[in-house]
């Protein structure tokens, strides 16, 4: 439940930004969002450490952020000031139709009931307001490493937040699809051996709480396949883009 999720985030709040591209990644994600927001504040649901919120605020959109994790919120507060709150995305502490914009970035992969979650964001947004959603996984250029990693992660957590899923779930939540825009390409070069090590260290949340038999069956073959690639210590050029789905409350 929420408490277990919060405890998990405590473990990684310290390393969260560096393992996800940090402030530069936040800027890349914020760009397409900024192009499609209404004037005025943004309610970010799952604000995390504030890396996407900070450039929105710097561009003139005051951000109010909510999250389930106190350690994440502590970092967001350092970036954004005292405009963050501990809250559940299914029960937002705001009046209906009270904000012009909402943002849900890299959150839906953790959410059991996506249409209900989006419906609550839609409730908070005024008619004509915008809800920007950034799905969790990027689209990667083929690089040999990504294909192996996805062969494991697609089994562990089948994707429910592709842009297509988001648009359909948003429609059920009463939101209209405006446009889907990709971010600029993000470079995250790395070697197969380094990727294998990061998986072994369970750097990403998808690997945190796996039973031993699942780890042996799904993850260990992927680690072995990474180490079996030619020149596993050679750094590969790796590029990804994220899709930003812009929705509107009619």
C-alpha cells in the first residue's frame, strides 16, 4: 500500500535524481509541457524531487506539488519552497475545477487504477484546463542494451501507460486528447557491463521487491545476456525520447 511505497522511496530518494538524469532530464521533460500549458499554476501529482516542477516554476508557472513520499518531498521543498504536500493522487487536497493545469510525470506505472487517478486530476482542473502526462518508459533508439533490458522489464511490469493507453484511459476519465509531443533526445551512454551492475544493485524500482525465483527466471538471464554482448565494457551511445501526452478537460 501507500506506506510500503513510501518506505521504498525512502531507500532511493538520495540517489533518485542521479539515476534518472537529474535536472537536465527535468528540463528536457518540461519543454513540451510548457508549450501546451494554460497560463497560471500547475498542480503536479507525484512531484517527486521536483526536477520537472523546477523549470516550470522558473518559466512562470507556480507549482503546487503532492507526493506520497516524505523524503522525496523534502527534496522538492528545497527546490520549490513550501508549496508541497503529502497527499494521495486519488484524493487530491484541492477544490474541484480550481487549477488551470495538472502534471502527472513518471507516476502511472505505479498506479493500480489509472482511469480513476486521471479522473481525480481532471476533477481538479478547470474546464478548458490542461492535464499533461509523461509515461514512464522512453522510446529508445536500438543500441543492443535496451532490447535486453526491456525483455525482462516487459515481463516484470507489462506496460499499462503507453501513450495509447493514456489517451484511452483519459477518455474514460472525461479528458480530451490534444496532442502527443516527444521530448528532445536524451543521451545516456553506457556499457552492457555497467547496465548489468545497475540491475544487480536494483537501482530501478521495478527490481526492488522481486521474489528469488522471479529474479532467477527473468532477471538473471538478462544480466547474463548483457555480459555476453561483444566488448561488454565498451560504452555504447544510447538515446531516448519521452512522449508527453497533452489532455484537456472539456
